[in-house]
C-alpha cells in the first residue's frame, strides 16, 4: 500500500513538473505584442482591425492594444503594456518627445521596440515601419504634372496646409517639388516655408485658414490647395463651399472622409495608405525580431522598413484600391 501511494505521489509530482515545463516552453514561444496607438480615430481603428486580422493567421501571437487620448495618457498606456509582460512594444506616438522615457524604460527591460510610422526621438528602436513620406508628394506632383500636360492648368499655384512640421512628415510636401519644376509649380502662401499649419491635424483649423484666405483675397493666388491629410482637406472643402469650383483640393490617407469627397467630386485626388500592408509589415517584423531572424531593412542605417503601402487614389482608381 505504501509503495502504491509513493508511486502515485511520484506520478503526480512528475506530471506537475512536466506540465510546468510545457507551460514555460509555451509561454516562451508565445509572442506577446503590445500596441500603443496614437488615438481611436478612423485610421488607428482600421489599423487595429488589420493587426488583429493578420495576427489571427499566425500561431503563438497574442496582442494587446491601447488607444491614447493624449500624449500624457500614452505614457501610462506604455507603462501598462509593459506591466502586462509584453515581449514586443509597438508604438505609434502621439508625441515623439513625451513618450520617450517610457519607451526607453521598456527597452531597458529587454522589450523589443518597433515604431509604427511616427517618429520617436531619442529611442534606439529595433525597427521602424514607415513608408517613404516623399511618395505622397511625388504621386500628387505627378498628378499635377498630368493636369498641366492636358492643359487643365498652366501652373500649379499651391496653398499648402500641414498638420505637423517634423522633417519626415514634411516630405509629403517636399515630394511635390521633387518631381515638379519651378516653372510647373510654386507654393504661394506661408512665407519661406510655403505652408500653414492646422495644429493637431484639425479640420476646423484648416477651415479657418481657408476662410482667412478668402477674406484677405489671397485665395485668388492659388488654383490648388494641397493638404497633409484628408481631415484637413475636409475642412478646406467646407470653407470653399460652392464658390471656388476650379480650385483643385488634394489630400493624403484615402480615409473614409477622403473617399467620400473623391466620390462626390469635392476632392480630386488623395493618396491611399493600405493598412493591411502596414499591419503585416509591423507584425512580421515583431515576430522576426523576437525569434532572432534576419530582417531586410530598406534603410539599414536607420533600421527603417518600407511597407510600400502608398497608392494614388482618384475617382478612376478608388474602387480597385478600396476593394483591395
């Protein structure tokens, strides 16, 4: 009886040890990715959906999400994700300065840092997934060149409204000049910088800017208003109303509001960012970094990966892009 009891106890202990070992191995193999998104707006909500959809196609990937309401709140979001035991932190920053100490603290704990698009100054990230922002401007510039070649305009006289003025995001503007000559275009507002800023990417502020241009008469200097995103363009459209049908409005993002304005003819063109491609590039990078697999960087020095997710969206291309 004692021998049988001893054997039973040993079997229980052995099973428990084996289960613990298996559980430990399972936890080690599981990749826990925490994603700190910059807001709960349309773009971030769509991006989260694509993250989740792609993660479901992979085994051993578990994801947690936060949606910041402010730069300060995102610091707390990052700290909470770290406390949950994530292996990889994906940060889409509200502000590239405020969140830096929290992200660096996460890296000091051995957590892999992947930056999604937005710059995080002062962080030695493991990878940054960012499309070449110049491509937005290059595509818009080539669209304007085509209008010139067709005789629709003789020269693009552009009023440009930005949402942010960091060097990387301003490539959305300077990309236009990369493909257009001085004879083909000029930025007619904003002094030496050639732009005005709708702070916080605000459609209401963009509307106010254009209303000021109308009141001051400066609107007569431009035949194009180029906007750093579709929300800003929507504010521009509200200000223009039906009084300036010949002004060409251009956006960036291919968001729902941008698509609606393309379809109703209020905006001629925008650039579509494919969230599926972005999400796949981010998660694939997270998995490869965690497993120690080699990554091919489009810019090895800065550890950039270009998801190649930018396309021109017009009335002629919108259905194929949205369908894709």
